[in-house]
């Protein structure tokens, strides 16, 4: 039995985080003006090879800001996957627009291009592909469908910083890419988010809307209804230090992935997300336990808890949420998101996780499955 509880996620601050935060505090620039905001935005834009990066207070509002800047409004339809974190579809509803839920692929767990096509109507304005658990969406198909139908593409990269599709970083395929820096993400700023784009107009609109809609040259004059979605200089100080370590952080996550994968290589009942040979980033190592019922999956999670291991269920399908039970949102069936959600479990994944802990987690999982499926 493991003495120490193993958390599902844990941030690590191994670089200049403390130094930069202290510097920000001592400079007196603690709100949303300060050198770290510019430096963090520049480092992020440079990493992605894009013209603009616009920092926000969290990833949810990064999505809302992107949709608002793209002009998504009352009555517009936006296609979103049924299997995602709730913020993806909620951000559409914040615009009074209609999130149209579509099923995901059985193998990669991401939005299905075929299901997307079926749900395009004359009201469809945008699509939000989500790179679930850091695994890139089939962007070629999705962007082709979007371009033919003149749809805006907003990539939800909250879980996928550093992932690549066809050698290009995720977030750079769509019109806007949105990221999250919550405490469990690839890099963290406590709470935080970012929008990236190469589009001059969208970037300008996002900067204006982020700052209450204030005119960029006339102070306290508001041409638009905007928001306060700004990031603080202290958050950005942490973010810049984290960006400096990004390659190492990703390499460590790759190692964790490979170690888990080896542990489960002789267990045919454990199914991983298919990456289609793309560069996935192992945000949280998540698997399906084939054939388990929801009760059995929950029992496995309880058994893991008794062994001091923190786990998470895969996201519940959005169409099951009480406030999404409406024919405006639910237009199809969702066999894939339902089965992945029912059988899915996320295991501890963070930089400080040791190999022997991964072996202990994997052994405990296999023993728990056996115990709960007798
Ligand atoms: C897919 C996805 N989208 C959006 C978000 C929202 O980000 P935040 O928690 O920073 O608001 C998250 C965060 O967990 C996420 O996983």
C-alpha cells in the first residue's frame, strides 16, 4: 500500500516563476499592465509562429472572447463536440448562440468530420474542434469542411499546448486558437488563458473586447460592449517562466505516457486514444476500460481511492447535462461519446510523478478492474 496520496495533477515551478513574480510585485505593476504580459504574449506567439497572442484571465473566457470577436451572436449555430469540458459549449451560450452537439470518433475521441457535415445548416457560423486530452483533432478534414462552407474555426487547445498536426502546432490551423493555463494544464498561471491568431482584425477586436470595449486611442470611450477579460502581470510572470521550460515539461509528459503505455501493453481490455501518428501531448493519461458499466467504472475509481490514488472520470457527454436537454442542441445520437465517457478514466499525470508510482498506479488499476468485474 502506498503511504502517500497520489494526486491526479500537480503544478511544478522549477524555473524562474518565483523570481519573476517577486519582480512583478516589487515593480508595483500587479494588475493588467506590466512587462510580463507583453513578454508572455510574445513568447507564446513566437512559439506558435503566429502574429498575435492575447492573454486572458482563464481559458473559458478566451473561448468567449474569440467567439465574440468573430461576431457570433443570437441565433447563430456553432458546432461543438459532445465529449468535452463544459466550457466549450457554455462559451457559445454566453453569446446567446446555439451550440450544436455532434458525436466524436470512436478511435481518437475527437469531433467526427462526418457528424460535423451532417449538422451544418444555413445558420451554422462556426465550429470549435477540441483537442481532447491533448490529442489533435483531424484538422485537415475539419478545416476543409469549414472553408467550403465559410465557417469560422476556433480551436479549443485548452489541453493541447505543444501538440502538432501534420507538423504544425495545434491552434494555428483555425482562425483563432484558445488555450487554458489552469493549475492542471501543460503550463499554468494559476488561472489563465490565451487566444492566438494571424488575423489582424480579429486580434484588434479581441484586444478591444478584452478591455471593456474601450477605444484604443480615446481613454474611457467605449464603442462596443466589452468585458474585463485581462490577465494580470503576476499571472503572466508565472506564464513566462513556464514557457521557458515548455520543451522539458512536454518531454517529461511523453515519458509518463510511455511508462503507462508499457505497463498496459499486455492488457487488451485497456484502450488508449488513437493519435493517428500525430504529435499528442499527454495532458492527462486517459484510457477506456473496455466493457465496463458505469457502476463498475465508478467502483474502480473508489477502489483506486482506497489505494490512495486520485482518478477522474472522463467528461460526461454534454447532451446529458440538464441545461442542455433541448432539441436546439441535441440533433443526433451520441453512441461514441456515451461509451467513451462510461468506460473512461484519467490517471495521475504530472511532472513530479515517479516511475515506481506509475507502476503502482497501473498495477492497482488492473487489480481494481479485476476486483470490480468479478
Ligand atoms: C477542453 C477545455 N476547454 C476549455 C477549458 C476552460 O479553461 P479554464 O479552466 O482555464 O477556464 C478547459 C479547462 O479545463 C478545457 O479542458
